[in-house]
C-alpha cells in the first residue's frame, strides 16, 4: 500500500493536475467515480506498472522475512552410567554454576570398590616396608656367611701350613673336611647374595609396579565414583527438571533434564530468506529486526554469515531412491545476524520470533568511480528504495502488539 501511494504521487496525481488545470476538467463534474478510468487511465496504468516494479525491486534488493528466530542451544543432563537416583540438589527451575552437583546416583558399589583399591595401595606400601627390612636381613646373612667362610679358610690355611712343615702331623681327612666346609660356606655366601639381589629387585621393580597398578585401580574406582555425581558442565539454568530420588536413569533412553547455558540466545539471530535472494545476501549487509518479545523496538543488526546450503535439499543415503517431488517446500537461505551495538538483544527472550529486513548498499561501488553516471544513478535509486522497506518494518513493529493481542484472538 505504501508503494502504491508513493507511485500514485508520481503518476496519477500529475495526470489529475493536467486534466484539472490544462483541460479544465473538475473533480465531481467531468471526473467522477464512473469516468475516472477514462480520464486518468494513463496515470493509473503507469502507477500500476511503477508499483509492481518498485515492489519487485524493493523485495529483491532489500529482502524481508518473518521467519527469524533467536535460537539457543540447550545441554541435555545425561549421566554416564545407569543407576538409581539417591539425591537431587536442584529444583524444577534454578540457576546453577559450572561444577555444581545436579543429582547423585546410588554409589555404594563404587564406594566399596574405592575402599578396596585404597586397601590394596596400603598393602603394597606395607610390603615395601617389609621388603626394606628383608634387605637389611639379607645383608646381615651375607655378613654372617662371609665370616663363617673366612673362619673356615683360616682353619684350612693353618692345617695346610702344618702339613707342609711336618708332613703326617695333620690327617689328610681333616684337610678334606675343611675344604668341603669352605665350599659349603662359599655356597652360603652365594645364596645370601642371591637372596639380597632378589629382595632388592622386588623393592626396585616388582613392588613399584604393583603400587602403580594399585594406584591405577584406585584412580579408576575414583572415576567410577565421580560418575555417580552428575555436575553442570557450564554456568546456566536448569529448567523443567522433574527428576526425583528413586527414579532410575539410563543415558541410552532419555536425558534427565535440560540445562540452558548462560547467555544462550543472546548472540545472533537466525533468519530464513527466500532462495531468490541468494545472490543478494552478503556478509556485512546492514539489517534491522523487530521481535515480538520486545515490541516497538527496532534492533540494528549486521549480517555475519550466510549459509551456503539450503537445508531442504539435504538427504541421507539409504535403501530407497530419492524422490524429488516429495520436497514440497523450497527451503530458505539461512542468514546469521548479530546486533551492531553491544547489548542489542537485551530484553529479547531467547526463542522469540522476529521480523527482519536486510538492506543492500552500493555506496562503496558508487564512490569508487568505476561505473558510469546512469548506472550510478540507478544504484542510488536502489539504495534509496530501502527507506520504503525500513518504513514498512516500523509500521509492522508498531502494529505487531495490536495484531498479536487483538486481531489474532488472543
């Protein structure tokens, strides 16, 4: 309607002025409701053609959409294991900080496993102390065996010296007995040395390995116990949390609740524009939005990203051939818009539906001087027509509460 009124000022109104002051025809006399077509047909036809062209140009170069939503991501509250709920630490709706416990599963089995792992570590530590005492004991045994060996060697040397000075004074049998005793004492020394080496190896290699295994089992038991405590991964708010003690939760079936991260839905607006505007939508375009949850407010925005794919055309490979005819809706170009000014989306409820306009700007191209005067004038017209769409958006924002609360049967 606004385009029609604007075009009528440039076509019908000059035609009427010509008829009135040039031809002397008066409104209500020569120009009546029945003769207006015959008298103003040139202005009417030109108005209709200009209106259609203007509307086409405005909607193409300055696209608009009512499919704009402030989407936000939610985090499902899902435990890593299946179990029965023992404690619930949050209400139906409550704020929560990162690391806070949301609920706890029954963990008697995990606590028993953790206690067993702790006892195993303590047992290895005790074995380490015992092995240290065994090392001291083996060193004493080595010293005792060496002393006995030294004594046997001394006796054997004395007997041999006496036999050498006075043959026959010492029976050969005694010398042989001493030689056997020396060999036995040497074996005792070797056995004691081997025992010390065995204990040393146990202290330096076996027991540390056993302790490392016990500590790994302890850490695993602690992890299993920690899994029974379901904590918040981010700061946010728990909503519609109906879990109660006694409920059985299974991560494979359903989540226990929903966590909405802090600041969710306050960064960008997602808008779907028609496919015909794919060549017009560019990153950096200035845009405006009006949201239902914040009426009578125009939010200046900028296009930050344009998705290169249309979601309606996606498919998953399967056992059936794709039937293109089943794609009824043509789909839209997904555009992400962020507020130009910090805090521009404050007061807009996440998930709110909005109306958005994007405006084509050829200022840089015109200022570059690389185009002719006629094209520069045409681009000026294209940029100027964005004012019409901006006025339409403000009219829509003004009438939005009335339309929602009165005309929609609210």
